[in-house]
């Protein structure tokens, strides 16, 4: 997986970015947050620019970035990112949306330390 991510680095094509998104979410599910962090930092602004700040791509990438930072012990930074993401999700998808609920829970966890 790491080899596939390395090969796609630098390619800003939509297909390459979507492939990186899928692979980096898999890294996160494997608790490989250190490897995932720089990739999510690349994907969040890419998706915001290409699909809008309120798109599911952008907010999902932001959620995973915040979640990873929290798991790495960088809780203050995580809480800020998750608070911003939560605000967007509540406005765009509603307070009861499943993604909104995931972000809300992750934000509470980050704030609780």
C-alpha cells in the first residue's frame, strides 16, 4: 500500500487523488496515522478546491485528519480541525447525519484528552 501511495504522490489527477483517498482511509483504519497524516493534509485542500468546502470528500478527509491527530496525541490541533469540520457538516448535512455524528464523537474525544 505504501508503494502505491508513493507512486501516486505528485499526481494531481482526480483519479490519482481518489485512489490516494481510498488508500489513506485504509491506513487510518489500520491505525497507521503517522503515515496517513501528510496525505490527508494534502487531500483536504485539494478536495476543498475541487469539490467545495462542504463536500463529503472534503469533510471526510478533514474528519480523518482530525481523528488521526487525536490518536497521535495532538489533541488541541485535532479539536480545532474537528470543530471546524463539525460546523461545516452540521450546516451542509444536518445535525443528525451519520458523518456529523462521527465527527462530533471524535471532537468530544479529542477535547476530553
